């Protein structure tokens, strides 16, 4: 299956821009084929402002994000593989999404996790030493639990009337 990353990036970019906020990309600058100004890289990462007013010629396809931007008054061509993008977010609110690491399959397609890396799940007994008991938490009251008695004791309001 093809990677969902470029579709998420384009959708979030559009959502951020439609809400009049400034989209930023957090990029792993140590990845191969990342072309960004070295002086702007900090701890192997770079934050790129990709707002329409800050860049020219923005192209976001399924493999690569390309645009021109000014760094220190000098126009530079930026090229970032989609797999190197760690997050996209709005500068003003911090809302956005951190993207999971991707692994490349043998056929060149991407997946979030290798099949061999899937966790193995098994039932856990609720009481130590009783492997036959169902895994239920006795401290969690369900809606039909007669002992629940509804909400706890009523407390005074935290609001104060001011006249």
C-alpha cells in the first residue's frame, strides 16, 4: 500500500492555511536527499515555514516537498523527502500532527511498522495465579453495578457569586 504521509501533509497544510494560520514543517535534516541550509539546522532538525507568503513554488507530491525560501535574505531551493517530515503544525496554536516513523518494504512501498515488529498480545489473568479468570478490573464499576450508587458525595461549587 502507498504511504499515507503525503496525503496527511497536504490535508493538514490546507486545514492550517484555511484557518489563517502559519504551517510549519519539522524535518529530520539528517535523512538522505534533504536539501536545506546547513546553518539553519539545529540538533539535526529544521523547522520550515511553508506559508504561501513565505515560500514560492511550493510543490507537495507523494515523494518530495519542494519550494524556494529566503534564509538570511538569500533565496534557496529547498527539497525534503516526505519521509523526512517529522511533524506539521500551526505556529500560532501548535495544533497539527507528529507523523510516525516509516519503514520501506522490499517492494519500495512504505509501511508504518514491519509485520515482524507487531506486538504479540495475550490475555492477562485478573488475579495472580488464576490463569482461568477473565481479565476484568474489579475496581472499575460498570453502568449496571449495583454498588456504584451513582455519583459521589455532592461538593460545594468552586464558583463564587460576586455582587
